[in-house]
C-alpha cells in the first residue's frame, strides 16, 4: 500500500504539472494536495487498523446515513465535472461523497448479512435489506450521471453478497434487470457515441468522442518497452483529458514503458494476494464479509481503469486506486485498507472461532 501511494504521488506530479500551470495554480498544486491527502489517509488507515470492531459496527449505520445525505446534497448543490455531478464543496474543499459511500456500503451490507447469518434461505427477511441499501446508493450516484462509480459500487456490493451466499435464483433475478438498466443508460447521450467509437475504432470520428481513448493508446505505444523517461511524456501536454486522474495509467505506460506498467499491475496483484491471505486467515464471519467487499472494490476498480486505458472497455470515469489524483478517493481507499489491516491484526491476537451459518439452498 505504501509503495503504491508513493508511486502514485510521483506519477501525479509528472502527469499534472502541465495542466496545473495551464490553469494558473502552480506546477505543484495538484501534487501537494495529493501528498496532503496521502498523509491524512495513511494516518487514518493506522487509526482505523486499531479501531475496536464493536465500535466500528456501532458507527456503521450513522456513517451510511451520513454518506447518503451527502450524496443527496450533491444532486442539489453539487458541482458537475465533464457531465458527472458527483462533487460538493465542504469548508472550501471539493469532496466526492460517493467514495465514502463505497466504504459505507461494505460496512452496512456486511453488518446486515451478519445479523441474519442463520436465515440466508429467507429472501424477504435477509436479502431485501442489503439489496435496498445498495439500490438507494446507486439511485443517488446515478442521479448525478456517474455511471462509472455506479458500476463499481454495484460490483463490490453484489460480489460481496454472492460470496456471502446469495441464492442462485436471486442472483439472476437481480442481475438481469440491472444489465438491462445499464444497457439503457449506456445507449443514451454521449455514452452511446463513446461506445460506438470504441466498437468502431477505425470509423470516422468528426466529433472526437474517441479522442481520449485514441491518444491514451498512442501514449502507451510511445513508451515502448522502457519508456520515454520519468517526466518526459508528450501526451500530457493537453493531448489526453483527465490524464492525472482517469488516464494516469497512460502516463505510466508512456514514461516508464511496458516495464513500468507491468510493474504497477504486479503491485496490484500483490496487494490483492495480501488481501486474499487476510481473508483466508479470518474465521469470523462478519470480518469475512468485510474482506469480500474490500477485495471486490480494489479488484473491480483497478480492472476497469486499466481496461479502459488499454481500450478493452469503453471510456468510464473511474480513478485508479491509490494512484490517480483525487484526495477523497485516496483517503477512502486507505480507510478501507485500514479495516483490512485491523482484521489481520485481530487474526494474530484472537483465537479462531468456527463459523456457523445455515446452509443456503441454491
């Protein structure tokens, strides 16, 4: 985690200073905000790793309700960026409440399932509540037209519930309507144009909807095997929009080459394997549920961001965890990893208790 944060801060400095100068904010303005967020996030991660589990459970409901209220306030007084209304100013700071809502969803769904762990066959009394929490959060996020965040939020919540033991019939009952809704949302407005451009990369593009994806690929191609050198990206000179955020992986590929990009992917694999190891050492059911959600979040969001830059997926506004610029995203991700560290700390200090739960009918 620390290596990824340092690596990310270094790449944010390289990717952001041109646009920061262009905006008249000083070359180091974005980088300094990232460093402050990293410092706050790492301190928060350490504090949360020592937080008593019972206290965390007691705070879950107010934290979830507070996150919902903040996300609702975004729709009323929030700020739109590139068509997505997902930011709000609090005491002069621009905050993205949906990032904290991801943490809150993991906590609240895990708590609900743990409370009903002996009644997983009862769809109405067990599964309706976590599904309702997920859909309320999704409605608020999609109300701001942030489809990328909505997809990550649905993915981490749904994977958590599937791994926890959701009945197969219910999985398909939920998944099919969701896929139809996503298809409808993706076929409207600018999203449709981006998908068409993604499916037909060689077709004429008079409105430049494929500009970001095309130049991101060019950046990766320019890097070759060893890269152009740290700080020597040409595409960051206003050729790739959101290059210090959603498309920061293209700068990694251009400046550090295939070697640097592959190293970053390996770091994510190592982080994921470390989380899996914590999960496998955890016999307490509530903490297993938490680990399902944390793993799903890191894996899904990393896959989407890198997949978009590599043009395996159409363009979606999803930051690369621990790497992309954005203080809220960085702090929320580090908070979540603090929960995982706390679980591992308890793994080494508490006796293991066999799990008990009613068998799920599939």
